[in-house]
C-alpha cells in the first residue's frame, strides 16, 4: 500500500507568511480558492515547544478544510515527509504583490 502524498503550502495570511503541511490539496469548486485538508503537525515527543507550531495548531484547531485564496499562495510543493511548520512576519520593506482589484483598472477622469 502506498503512502499518501504530503504537500507543503506557503501562503500569505494578513501580515504573516504561513508554511504548513497537509495530506490533501486541490482546486476548489469556489472560484479562486484552493482547498487544503488534513493538516499535519509534529508529534508532541519533544520537551521543547515551538511557539510558531503552537500558534498554527491553535489557528487550525478543529479545521476540517481550509479555503485559501489563490492570490495568497506563494508556493505548493509535494514533499516526501513533513517538516517544521513556520510563521514569518512580512517586513515593511518586503515587496508583496497584491492581486489587482477592480479599482486599479478604472480609468482616471479626463481633465478638459
């Protein structure tokens, strides 16, 4: 019997970048979203507690399925095994490309 695939998903969430692992990921029926299911977090076998992992465990506690907007996703990789989950702050000098909004395409009024 073959092992289930594991995916590493890196995405923007407000002013942070989340790096999480999950077993299932696919395009959502809701246009513009990716569905992520079965999040994977490290086992509690170590005495050392990682605050980033605890934050993500709390954020996704009780979540069966998460819908992440496509424009928030930085990268998705299929990996052989899960790694350490991470939360990184976006620094003020970092360039973050936002999805263009409808207002960004509206023409400027002409001055006659």
